[in-house]
C-alpha cells in the first residue's frame, strides 16, 4: 500500500477530530428524510440512523428504543439532546 501524502493525513485527522459533529449533522438530516420516506427506504434510513447513533456513543438500548418506535420526532429530540451536550 502506498504511503499517504501529508494532505491525506490531514484529511483523515480532521475527519476523526470532527466525527461527532459530522454524525450529529448526518442524524439531523436523516430526521428530515424519515418524515418523507415510506416502505423499504424508510427501513434503510433507520439502519443508517442506528449506525450514526452508534458512532456517537449512544447506548444500544436507547438506539433500539428509537428505531423500534419508528418515530422521527423521538429521533429529533435525541439529536437535539446530543447537540446540547456537545
């Protein structure tokens, strides 16, 4: 594998430094998408939500509760709480 350039190293470093903010933004965008989605696409969005929340360090029980509720409003509240903490 070729060695990374200094630019690539900075990009990777910046990603991991800002990962929480990136995941919060992604979860917020998914809230909007969930309000409009139906059927299979809605199920896929909930899977993406679960992944983003996992990366944010949310407990598995809380993730399961939000996903099983299939309620974007609960997700929006959780994202809001996480944003206030960070």
